[in-house]
């Protein structure tokens, strides 16, 4: 409110009434200046050791541990990383506010291909070859690289306002961590769950290593497609000369073919070509076995002009068939059996599936399942290694040795072309084409991967384990999933389905930078050495020197002698999949009190305790970290490492498109912080539905900046008003006006709602509740209504004192409720109100709110009053727009109310209270419909307003219009209320009044 104009007598100087008003007074700035102010608060938090103070204040409370999923230390953070870390911080801070000892130890994943790949890129840029560098020297360069980016990311995470033990983070490359990871792996070896086997795995030709499902992404790819005919051996049952047709998108796997799969659920027929172009591959007279529903499509692809169905071929007749390989003339002169497979459908292709057990999971499984039966038929069951680590076909692929599936750069090689040419030459090609489809690519090199049969180390999913009471790892993991709380709940089905159907866990990688698979294998028997003393020596060496100890020249002798002859054992040189590293973090972060004492002694919820452990990451981690952590802990401890798993979506641009540099739609968190501040990002994260994909862009940032501005202004106005609050000058609840009791009711109501929302990790509801309350209930209603009393009422006024008391109660709650979200702004506001050398809003728990403040009947009545008020406000807006009035205090409308409930609500107010609520100098309430020309709102039936000007003079101090202005001769320019206020003010300020 600005100072009013006054009309002083001409023979006396005009009094400056503005000086007698209790206008807001605060140093809390309207313009936030977050990019400058936030770093100052970060410096303060570091100076006072805020995280340590939070820990000390929370000592003895139930523990809430958010175990950090380790990001890779290989570059600056991006907007998705910012989303993840901010959401974690909101959850941790809110858990602390709810009364938990909420610990957060940040961590980093420092091993693996992402970092190794960066070092190799640097080598290639300098013309160096990684293989020419001693492995320990190379590993040290990887370690140095990771340490650099760990420090960079730590600073970026702290700038987001994330609180945690930043001085003592965990990293998978720390020596104690490497020792713990090796110890966890050896537990699997000791219990018989670890084995070396041969299976087709996803393989990156570019990176020359096996990949886990979590390390691939599916991108559009153009594949060569071929229809190939396999001759039936022996014929019989009218099938003499007939051929079975398969379809594949990987022609290079034909040399690895060892079977053809069919389904007993599909109807098959024998088809004869009766018309085709002269130069066609499928010629008249040829007979093919095809699924009935797909035959027409196959012949169309083969340019067949006419065909006929010769006979029905029941699935039972297929079981005994044996085929010849279409390239038998090149040396593939073995029998190709037909196998019944549940994976075969008639949705596309031919109804028959080319089966290369060295190049596909389902191919491998059906081949292995049939192994005993096939061996009994004299069929060789060994799976050939037809493709090497470079993506080149081997001597196990006669006629194609050296042909490349993909080049070292990930480009398409010449293998497909060579195989297709050979099939054409052999008369086995029926048709060919191309297919644009989604195909797995390495998420690092962005190049296509292949499935190839390689010797790898696996952890068995379905092997009964004595240490797990005879249950399998899969069984234990599925039970643990049932025992875990999933947020949102559909996460349970997602990970459950993945664990139910996943193959054995491939834990080996053919790389250099990682924790090695610390086992020795007997050269003659192939048995893994299980010796506790050897294992203890390995763990002790790693704890002291790091995993480099395994790669030293004398490692075998160091660990084996004198108990075993090193010459009899092979030291495995593969390293662990980084998902095993990160999946083991619970072992050295949550279970090692020597390393992280603040996280020890947790009594989990499922054990009847009140403590809880949460994992929080993106929804892709159902197949990544959530799953690897589950399997690692289930296999070594028989349980999940977590009680709660929360997942969030991914970040898209403002239009819902994937961000990419080529599109120019990337939003960098560093840029948002520089321009707007971290609290704007934090508000965006908390207010969004994180269970789905989130959108961000310039316009969205502007929207949240505006929301933030309104929230900040509410805090600022409260702080300004509270500058006039006298501590202890309270009004008894029973003596408070209704409006104050209404706001106390809302505070009590919100207290329960916000506690419930934070406990459910529903941050968007918290923001919606607070935004609605602060901008709707407070700023645009309560503050607006009470400005007159707060600025102009006498010092002794019950209304003014009660309003300050209520604002104080609101401020002390709102700032703590907001603190997990607006970590910087809430702190700034709190310190403005409660200045302290070492205080902080983040040391507070959610304040208790008396249940006695709840008054549902009062709230219901004021809902009706506010409905009537809306009609009055609407009528005055029209008067203001037409310039018939300036301020609403110039009006004294007549309000006609026909609705009996609304009328009773308004008439139940004390004299003048409804005019105060409408911010008018007067109001007349009349029962009835009102005249036809009265203002009405369709959504508020039974209320009509006739605008009218207030009678009397304008008060020079409060600007109210009243016939009583001048009633007090000592103060002739003001109303009696303002005269009382001036008398009290003058008595309290004798020097000012004398002047």
C-alpha cells in the first residue's frame, strides 16, 4: 500500500501519515538474484558444516538411507543427471523433515568401458595403441581420468543444492571398494554359483567386449533380409524334393545355422510354384513348406506370379524331418534337425525360424534343451565359434573366413554380401530385401552389436544353492521383489518380468579397467579354486594396493604359494561387468561400518525395524542397477539390499522430443543455473510428475520462474509484516477473528496433507498444495483482506495482533515445508526471520500443528462466504475497468442473496467483517434475487451485486471512505479507527509526533 493523499488545512503543514503505518519492512529482496545468492549459501553451509549438524541433530532417530546409484565419472552432468540428483535431495531432505536420520553418501562408478573408451579415444588421437601400453600404466590413466571427473561432477552436484557427505563419498575404484567387490565375486565362486561357460552374448565389435542388456540401446537400422530354402533329406510322405523356407535379417549367421525351428501351433502346407519370371530364383515346379498364413507374402516377396497349395503338412510330420544345410557344397555337410519352439510365430517371416545357437539367446536355449535327444540321433551338438572378437568370420565358417560382419568402426562389412552370393550360387536363395527396424547398438560407441558365442563367466540363475536353503538365485530374487516397496507400483511388475525371464548373468568383460574376476582355474580339471586363505590374501592385497595387484607379474605366485603350485592354475584376466561393481556397492557402503559408520546399524523395515533403505534412479535401471544390486545381494545374502525403490522418467524437450545436439534442443543444467538459479530447476523437478517422462525448455523454465516469483513474494510479504510482530504478544485462539481461525484451520489441514505427500514421495502434490495455499489462500485472499488491519489498525488491535500471530505460524511452517524443494530460498527466508551464526531451516523437522486448530464447520462456512465474495469482486472489476471507481475502497455495493445457505453464512459475520473481506468501505446485504440489471456469475447461483459508491469522505490515512471521517476533532482527516491508531502511535513515538 502506498502513502495516501491527505487534505490538510491550508494554515498547517500536511502530516505524513505514511510514517504512522505499519508497512512491511524487510531486507529480503523481491528480486531473488539466485545465481549470485545461492553460491553464498553454499559457502555458508560448508563453513558451518551443515551436513554434520544435520547428522548430530538427527542422532537416535530412525534411519532413512538413500543409497546413491553411482553415475559414471566421465563428463559433465546433464539435465537427466540433475533431475536424478535433485529428486534424491528432495527425498532426503523431506525424510529428515519427517523425523528420520536421513543419510546420503554420494557415490561414483569409476570402472568400465565408458572411462576406458575415453582413454582409448585420447590414444587414437595421438596415434598410440592401447595394446602397447603396460596394463597397470593404462589402468592408472583411467584412474586419473575418473578422479578428475569425480571432482568436476561433485562441484556440479553441490551447486544443485544437494546435501550429503561430499567430503567422504564412495567410489568403486577406492581400494577398500575394489577389495569388497572382489570379495563379493568370490562368494559366488565359493557357493558354486559362478561358472565359465559358452553362450551367445551381445558383443561390441568396436569396443571388443561383451555387453549387458543395460549397455545397449535400440536404434533404427537397415538390415539385409533373405528367404533361404533348406532341402528336406530323404523326403517321404509326399515331400520328395521339397524345401523348408526360413527368413532372417542376419545373413552372416547362415554359416552358424544348425537347426530350423517350427511351432506345433501353426498350420503348415506344401506349396508349388506354378508361375514365375524366367530369371526368378523361385522357379516353376519348386515346392516349399510354409506357414499357411504367410505363404502369400513369401511368394510376393519372391516375385512368384502363381502358386498352388499341394498338401497339408501337420506339425507332427515336421518333428522327424532332417534338412540339409543350403551351403553343404562348401563343407556344411551335416544334418539340420527341425525343433519345436515356443518362440516361433506366424506374425512375420515364413513360420520357420533359422536357428544359429551361437548367435541368439532363443536359438541357444532350444539347441541346448534338445542336446541329449540330438546326440542320440548322432547329430553333433557342439556350438561353433563362427565369428571372432573383431567381427570376422572364422575357419568354422568354411568359405567365408575373414569376411567382416562389422568393421572396427562399426560400419557394415562384407560378410552379408558374401553369404548371399554363395546362397545364390547354391540355388538356395528364394528372395531378398531390406528391413528398417530397431536394432541393438552399444550406448557408448553408438554402433550395432552382434550376438556371438564366446567363453564368458556367468552367475547361474537356476542352480540350487545350499547357502540359500537350496533355492535358486531366481527364486530368492523374485521373493525379494515381492517384499520391496516399488514407487510407482508398476515397477514391481517391470522388474519381476525381467528377472523371471532373464538368462544367467554374464559378469565378465574382456577389458582392462575394472575389478578382475579374482579366481584361479585348474588347467587340467577346469575347476575353480575354492580356498579361503587364497581369497583372504587377495582381499587384503586389494585393500592395501588396489586391484592392480592382480595384474602384477608375480600375482599368481603371491596369492597361490605356498599352498598351491601356480603352474597348475590359470589366472583369469577378464574384468567384472561394471554392473557387478555397482551392484556390490551395498556391501561396502551400507554394510561396512569401518568405511561409513553413519550408515551402519540399520534395522530394516522387513525385519520389523523402522529404518529404511531406498534406491532411486531412472526407470531404465530396472534392467540395470536395481537388478544387478538385487541379484548380487540375493545371491550373497538371500535378500534385496533395499526396502524401497523409486523410479523416475527421462527428460525431453518442451515439445516432448528427445534432446540432441543436432536438434539444438539440449537444455544444460549449468545454463539454467547461470541464468535463473538452481531453485528454479529444483522447483521444476519437484512439481513435475517424475513417474513419467518430464519436459523442459525455455517456456517451461519461464513458467516455473513465474511460479517461484509468486512463492517468493509471499515469503517476502510475511517477513515484512512480521517485522512489526512483538514476541509473546499473542491473542488467545477463542478471541481471534474468524478469518484468523480459518487460516489456522488451513495450516492444520495442510500439515497432515504435506506429511502424507512427503511420506509417499509425492513431491508434485507438495508443490501443488503449497502453491495453492500461498498464492490462493494467502496472497490473493488473506493478505489482501488483512492489509488494512495490519497497516492501519492501532497497536493494541486484537485483529492486527492476531493476524501477525497467524502470519508467524504460517511462515514458520511454510518455510520448513518448502525447504526440501526450494533449499536455497527457504534458507534465505529462514535466516532473515531467525538470524543465527550456525542456524538453518534444514535443521528443522516439520513443526507440530495443534489438532485443535481444525474447524471444519468454520472452513465450510467461509467457502460459502468466499463464493459470495467472488461475485462482489467480479462486479467491482467491471466498475474499475469502466473507471467509475478507482480502488475498491471507494465502493459500498449492495449484495442480494437468494440462496439461504449463502445468506446465513454472510449474515453470521460480525459487523464490518464482510466489507473487510470484500476490501470495500461498506457493503449492504439484502435477502432476495436482486434487480435484473445486477451483476451475476453463472457459477454462483443466487447472488446478485449492485455496485454503489461509498458515502462520506476519504480517510487521509487508510483511504477508507466513511461519513465518520473527522468525528475525532483531534484528528479531523481520519476515521475514528485511524484516530485511535494515531493516538497510540503518537504515545509510543512522542518525539516524532512533536516534530
